[in-house]
């Protein structure tokens, strides 16, 4: 993995790790007891910390979904907050770097219309372009020093319901244009009405590139 991805960050996941199997597994329970851990959440935290130590020793930085907060956050971890903003806020207040990726605003595998009969099949949800543009990646709960830990945001586009590249393009654009402006512009300068007036310029570029954006 380190050879394949030479950048500074290695994403280790850490999300949606169900604990029912760990509760039922005698070996895992014995390991929890031997390590003096309280529960399965601390067991996951122990494993994440091992990965953090491994990556740090090799000059890399570990990043994981906000579940890595459960049971205690590894010393050098960066948190990607997808279950809302709370995980990112907690991490930033603990002086950890954060990438905001909440499902409410940045999941582009969600439907773009409430009338699902007019849209291609999607996993669910509803994230129209105005919701994307309304996203504020730096929460007001953070002090200026804490806000410095917000590195930015990320859009998610899980493709299990997308059979081809044109479908992926349809789900990504023009929402990606909206998110780009949010992340590249100061909050005081953002105006959705102004954005929609300028959007046709971007759509013309997408047309020239034969991108299958949602019209």
C-alpha cells in the first residue's frame, strides 16, 4: 500500500465495523481481557493505534472515518467526519486535523430530486445542489485556533448503484461545481443566486468535454 500510494496520508477506513462478532468471538474477548481493555470499542481503538504507530514510523499520516474516535483517538490521526459534523468538531477540539464529509451535504450518491421516478436508481437520500452550496465546512462551534484543523471537505460518490462512467458523471455534476465554489470561496462571498447565474458558463465547459451532468 505504501508503495502504491506515495502521498502523506494513508486512509485505513475504520467505519461500520460491527461489534457483534467481536462480542461472540472467544479469541477477541480473551484479547480484550489480556490487554486490559474495557470493551470492543477500546479493542478497535487499540488496533487503530497500532496502525497509527506503524504508519508514523514510516513517515505517513493515518486518516480514518469518524468511528476511529470511539474508544479513544490515536495520537496522530486525522478524522474524516461523515456521520454529521460532530465527529469533526470533537477531533478539532482535541487538536486533530479534520476533513469534513457529512452525509447531509457531500454524499453525491444520493438522489438529486424528491421525485425518484425521474432520476436513475440511487442508494437513497436527497442532496440537491442548493444543499451542497449551503454547506459550511468550518462549524461555528470551533474557535479560530481549532478551525485551523479543518483541512477542507470531501465529496463521496459510492458507485455500487452506478453501472457505468456516464452514470457517475450524472451524479457528480453539477454538484461538484457547487462544492468546489464552497471550498474555494470565503463564506461572506458565497451567494447561491449569483452562483446559479454563473453556472451556465461551467455547464458549457462540461458540454464541451461531453460530461453527462444532470440538467
